[in-house]
C-alpha cells in the first residue's frame, strides 16, 4: 500500500492537471510510441511556440483529472503510452501540430481530444486540424466583405468612363447651386 506522502503527491498531481484541463480551450490525447528523439524535440518546440503544454502523465492520474472536470469519456482512450497536449488559448493549435507528426510517424497516433467542454474522437480532432488558421480565416472574411464593394466601385467607374465623366456644363451648375 502506498504511503501517505505518495498518495498526497499523486492527489496534488491530479488537482494540478484538473486545473489545467478546466482552464484549457482544447486538448489532444496521443499515443507517442515510436517517435524519435529528434522528432519529439521538434514537436515539443513547435507546441511550446504555439502556447501548447505537452506532457506525459500516468494514465491513472490523467483519468482521475478528466473525471474531475467532466471529461470522463476520455478514460476509454487512456491505454498504452499516452501524452496530453493542452492549449489555453488556441483551440486548433494542438490538433494541427500533432497531426503533422502523426502523418510523419506511423506509430504516433491521435487518440482523442476535447474542445468546448466535450470529448471528441480522433476523426473530429483530425477535422479540426484541417481547419485553416485564424489569420487565413480572417483574410477570407475580409476578402468576401471587400469583394462586393470593389465590384460596385469598378461598376460605377465603368459607367463614368463610358459617359465621359462629368459634363463640363453640369459642373458649374452644381457649384452655383451650392453658393
């Protein structure tokens, strides 16, 4: 039977992880088996730069923390060598970065994830990874807003060009009307 000190330490780990899960906007659970040290180092660097915390924690501790915050459905994926990537800001970042490595390394596998307070399967995580980044989406939105305005401006300019611009005799009349 574990000592009281060890139990308290594990309870502290569960509480800490539960707090991180509670404050996260998304997270991804992966099987990290088979990834080389070089790829793992690159992946961890990319995750850090994106503001994603990537940790390897015992499945039992992860399971207890998930239950505490309402992600009990995630326990079914906690088998084998698992790691958890948690993002407090960008809901897409963990899925995008981990998908890149799952495509490279055959045995590296996305198991599940969570977003918007609910657990999602690997297929949903992969769909999230295929969503363009925030900047791209904002650019597309702005482009779609500007397109009709540009069309209107070009159409009006074409009408003005076709009619030869403002007639000379109309311009002074407009000025005298204002005076």
